[in-house]
C-alpha cells in the first residue's frame, strides 16, 4: 500500500477554471499516470484501488474528474469572471 501515497494526491489536484485549459490538464494528468504506472509499477491492489476511486469520482460527476467535463455540472461563478477567463 506504499504506492498509494503517490497516486491518491493526483485525485486532489483541481481542474483549472478556464475551460480552454481542460484539455491540457487532462493530457498532463493522463501522461503523468501512464508514466507513473510504467516506471514505478505499483502493486495490483494499489492500482485497482486508485482506478476504482477514479471511476467513482468521474461517474458521480463531483467536478474533479480530469478525464472529461460532466455536461450536467455547471461552471463555478468565478469561471464567468472576465478577469480570470479572459476574452
């Protein structure tokens, strides 16, 4: 279970408010996870626990899933602020 300390913080990284950065964020997180799984080779139990947690977060649409943006969830109010998002 030692390898979970490197995987679970990845789920806590928030998605950027700017929708234009969602693709870059998801690509970075995907490549990070792929390189971690190939380089560190975590145990099967750790990998299954992490994938189950990722599936539950993405399936429930809590808003922190980096794979895609749930269509039913709304953007935070600060996402419509021009000083944050830009033109």
